[in-house]
């Protein structure tokens, strides 16, 4: 991968995602392995601020499980940011929003730049901010699929490096982390994914084009974080493909595109409730380590 070193229950009616992250990436998945992090003392006052930026992976709303975020977009009650804030005892300002992009044009609350400006105007990015997470890039890869990879790399790099540097300037005491996506396809020669997981049946489908797009996105995220002096949180080993859409019911960290285990997720082809917990735990460990 071109990145720097880094049972059988009766099938239920599958849910639909509110907004697929990508047509290509919608055939794949992610995630796994719980890593516990120390929690703050119960009832203690928040130790500082935490600002979350990004797309539907961290926002993760679902029918009957929605609350308004800081930027006005619906979000899941148990999404990554809320779980992470509880673990770290930080005051959350969650600006994540379904469909958000880094460099492709969109509504202000659905662009990384717009989210940063909204957080600044609301007084959320300041000297009291201790953590900022940015989870962005899949929607750009989907919407700019017509453009050659080098052009996408350049557009992402320019937009995200500038955004990360801006965040560091506005919240100088915060750890700034760019969060990687789960492993979408296998690393063997088949590059398979499991877009269907119904009643315990999850065929392994070759998905080489998705593997290429996944590797390109991972590379541009890691390169942007390095250039901006931010921390890149690589989730590929923890959130590997067999723990994602290919995993058994109750164990998946990412729901399949067609998935019968509907109690375990809010959106198809997104983090499950378990997946959000795993991502929050991994980021918490990295926060405590300071890397």
C-alpha cells in the first residue's frame, strides 16, 4: 500500500445509508480490536475542550438516534466524538456532518474549512482546546473520481495542510489528529471486500479498484498530517477487513452495504456501534501517549 511506514439469525430488512460515502467505497468495509483507555474521574469537571470535524463516519446519525451537532447537522448519540469525550473527560464541540468534503465544493457546514470557521466563530477553537480530530477525504475521493490521482493528491494536500495549520494556530495547546479510515479491502492479492453480510453469509468479493482508491486516500491523509505537523492515526491494522464488513453478526466494526444485523448500526457501510467504540478507544490511547 503506497503509504508512509505506518449464526444465523433470520434476516431483517436492511437499512439504507442516508448518504453513501462513495459509490466505489460503498462496496467495502473495516475495523476491529478493542483497546481500552483510562477514563477521567466520574463527575469531574471537563479537563478542556475537544472539537471534532469530519464526515458521516464520525457523525454517524441514524433513525431514532439523532441529536443536533454544534454545526446543526444530525449526529448519533453514541458516535466516535461523544464516546471519546466521555472517556477523556473533555467538553465536546462536534461539527461533523454527513457528506463533508476537504476540497470538493459543498455547503459550508459540509466542508472542512466551513466547519473550522464555524467552530472559531462559536469560540470552540481556543487556548482551552485540548484535542481536535479530523476525519475527512472519502467523499472527495468519490466526487472527484474523474480526476487523475495526482490532481486529487494535490487538491487534498493543499486544502488539508492549510486546515490543519489553521487549527494548530487557533488552538495552540491542542493535539491535532487526522483519523484514517478502516481497511476497506484485504491486503492479499485478491483485495476482497464483503459488501453483503446477511444471515451469517458474507461472500468475499474481489474489489481491486476500491483497493487502489483506498491506498491513494490513505497516502494523501498521512502525507498531509506529516506536512502540517499533526498526528495521523492509522486504523488499518486495528480496523482490518475481516473485523469489518466480513465479520460475524455482533462483531462487525463496519456494517455491510446490505446487512441484516440492523440493531448494530445506524448507517450501512459505516461504523457500527461497536466500531465507534473501537475508534474512540484507539484515539484515546493515542491522546494519552501524545502521538
